[in-house]
C-alpha cells in the first residue's frame, strides 16, 4: 500500500470516527485510530469509560464497524487494541 493510499484511508477513517465520537464522549469514552495494516485491518483503541466496558464489543461491532464500513468499504476487519 502506498503512503498516499494509507493517508487517504486514515483521513476517511478519522472522518468516520469523528462522526461517532460525540456518542462515545457522551458516555465518558473516546476512540483513536492506532494502525491501518497492509491487509486493510483497522486497529483502534477505546479510552475512558469505553475501555473495559462490558458493552464495548457491541459498540465496536454494531456501531463503530458499521460506521467505518460506510466510509471505508475496503476495510477487512476492525480490531480493538487493549
């Protein structure tokens, strides 16, 4: 993946995260993009109240992943780092 492609992906990912961030912040949490791998796996980190929350997996898969797929359809997988 070229640097230009990676930068475009990061821009689109961050734009999608910015759209859902207010919902996470309303519950005392946040999310950051940590890495985009060569195989289009997106790695994120949950912060604040989202970190360790029993519903974080559901939030990640039902909320964050769906929002990202709309903006980044080439995404292979979304992974939360500990």
